[in-house]
């Protein structure tokens, strides 16, 4: 009887605390799962070898690849790296060649690309390399060069001497407004040619392409890297978004059927940890956010469709500050690794199970810590960090 009374008393005491205990247990389980998920992405071995496979008996587009109806030789795997003339892209090309891939090097500077190709050919004599020169800052657009009506209120005012409008340009970049028509026209002379995606695909047509790394892109540097949106011309903003977001979107779209046919295959989109709200990055940060979301959508598409399409892995790697890239002259440190280390980490994260991942572990720690901050504190930290970057750039230390 005494034991029953004691049990009843204990139940009465513990009863009110049970909901709090359950909340505590669920909270602990939540954080255990979060930590385990975080660690698993960096503990899993890379699955890059999955994409190092030869092509079978599929047709080869060029007529000189086979002879007289004989059995075709297996085609070796190729990887395409955009923005491969320097920085992370150049190191990615070297890592892929070292792993066993032949590599297509893309860039917009033929002299720099030729030097990279020569260096890689000397270092990896058993590999093949191909160069594609193209400026990806102007993607083809069905409506970009069409006349754009000017609002009636704008036509009521006479344009100033330094005020000019162009379909994709900015102040001072193109032809003056045609006030008699009420239209802002982009003439052939003032509208540079868009990147020729058909020409790029033609140069890849005879290759067994299993890896595509969309690395081309970058921030704005004219008149400076960290300016307000009003400092940049319309053309500069448009071209920056084109290079960082639209070109990877269109290139991936055009290559997806080929990657599906060659599956298993891989698409890596090189994003940025600046893809969240950041001051002084009016086009770069939003375009990198687009790239991350696009990668997640394509990864879900693969799971949705299954089959060969499901064997096309799409991953966005959110890189942070590194040395050895454009406008980054600092020495390597724990939180600012060199570009070569970042490239190795990118390839190490292939097959990690995430559609979007921070490839370098200590950057991921920084990102996770920032994600736990209240929004108002995080905003202040971001503003402080950007002020530091702006000052370093002003002093020539960045």
C-alpha cells in the first residue's frame, strides 16, 4: 500500500514535467540528426569514379571516327569545365585530368586558355584537351534586342546630353533614344553578339561527355567590386546575371539529353556562399541564389523521372573566399584556402547526397554557425564583413 502511494506521489510530481521532457528529447534528436547529416556529407567518399566510364556503341557525329562499318572503339570520358582559364576552374581541370578525364577547357581569353592547355598537356601527356573560346556574358534572348516602348511620362522630357538608352546597355553604352518613335533601340553596332550555344555544342558533338562543371562567372569589377546598384550600367548588371545564372541554365538545358544518354553523368554548378542577401552585390548574390535553386530543381527532376535521367547527378557547390582567384591576393589560411584545395574539395563532395553543399569543411562550419544566428545579428555580421572587404579592396589588400 505504501509502495502504491509512493508511486502515485512520484507520478503526480513527474506528470507536469513529461511534456517538457518530451520537448527536450525531440530537440536533442533534432540536433543529433542535424549534426549527423552535416558530418555525413564530409565523411562519404567521392563518387567521381562513377562518371569515369567509356562510351559504348552509340553513333559518333564526325565521319572520320570509324572505318567501314567495323566495330567502334569505346569512347573515353570527357569533362567540360567552363571558366577554366584561371582560379578554381583551372585547378578543377587539372584535378579531372589527374583523375583520368580528358578535359574541354572553356574561357573567353584565348591566350590564357592556350597557356593552361599547354601546361596541362605537359603535365598529363596521356590526356587529351580541347579549347572553347566564348564570352558567356551575353546569352541569346528572343526579346532582348527588340524595340522597347518608352513610358509616356518619360517621353514628355527631353533626354540629357549624357542620357542614352539601349536594349541591353546602360548610360553612355548605346544609341540615344529615338524620341520621334518613342522607342529605345539597340542597333547592330551597339548590341554585341550573343554567345553561340550551337557552336559550343558542335565542338562537343563527337565527345563522350559525362561531366559538366559550370564554373564561369564572377562579380562586377567596373567601376568597383563593392558598389551600390546605381553605380553599374544596365549592360554590366545584365551581363553579370547572364554569366552567373543564364548561361549555366541554357547550357545545361542543351546538354541534358546528351548527359542522359551518357549516364551516369554529372553536372556541378559552382555557386557561392554569397548567395544569401548581401550588401554591395546587387547582381552577383541573386544570380548565385538562382544557380543553387536551379540545381535543387534539377536534382528533384532526376528523382522524379528516374531511369537514365535519374542517373544524372546535379549538385551546386557553394564556395567561399579562397586565394589564387581573381582579385584575391591574400595568403591561404584555415578559413581562406587556396583555389587548388577548393577544387579538390568540390570533387570530393560528388555523391555526398545533397543537391546544394558547401564543399570546404571549414567554410561549412562558418555557414552552419551563421545559420544559427538570429536574423538581426546575422545582418549586422554580414554588413561588418562587407565593410571589411570594401576597405581591403580600397587598400589593395583583397
